[in-house]
C-alpha cells in the first residue's frame, strides 16, 4: 500500500472497501515470463462507527473534531483520514509528527472505529524589541499572542494557564512606542469558527 495513493489497496479503501482481499494467482509460465491473475474478493463497505480522541489535555475536543473529515455513519475513506491528519496539523496546537490515526475494524459488523491521538505543544508568541534614538529617546515594541484562547472560560479561574485556553481562539495585545513621538496600543481577538462555520476558509 503506497502512502501517496494510486495503488489498488488505496483506491479500494478510498471508496469504503476496508474488508477486501487481493489474491495474485500464477496462471502460466512461458520462458522467462510469468503470467499472474489478480483476483479481487470484495467485502461489504465499512461504515464509520465511532470516533475517539486522546492526548488533548489543554485543547477542547470540539476544536479538533470540527477539523475532521471522518464522521460516524459515513463510508470509510483513507483519503479522508489523510486529510483529517493534515487539518489537525495546521491548527498549530499539536506536534504534527506525533498525530496518530488508528482504524479499528470490526468485520463481523462491517464497521470501523477510528482512534485519533495527539500530543500538544506550546504555540503562544512573545514579541520584544527596543532601540534608542538621541532625540526621540527609547523606542520599542512589546506584544504577546495567545493562539489557543477561550473567551467563554474567562471567568473560570481553574482554566487560566496563564490565560483561559482550549477553544482555538486568538488573542493578541501589542504596544509600540516611538519615544516622545507617539505610542500605539493594539488589541485583537479572532474567532475562526463563527456560528459553527469556519470563517478563515470562507473569506
């Protein structure tokens, strides 16, 4: 089975045929040539039964689940597994090399459970810069960005670490000073999913 797809096994699995068998049968030998017949034994299409997620101690389940392309009741698809892995890694909250996807098939029922495992990593950002000008004095910029913020937990003290987190929102605060000339204060808040719709993809 090729990781890039394009092989017989990948093609069948993309269309839900997780329970199938390929039997290469030697049917003839002519000199230095061997003839093979590839016999396909198709089973029923596998239906996704349950999705489980583990390893996200800080990030809430719904932040990861809304990025998945595999849903209970759908036909199994290897292409959707690969796409789900890619979508999880682009969140930036997890180590992309440690995202695990394990299909657990049940041939007797024609179903498959899919277990996702992730390993969280820090992705907040701190910006510090400073300079000195003879006339204008001290110049500089200070900023901090929290990339996994949770505004709904702002009044729940137990969720602060150092700020409430887990909902995939972005909070950014930035202060710039040009000495005596001016100072600027910037505050921004981003909700990538507004009303259940991914705003960043639709814009």
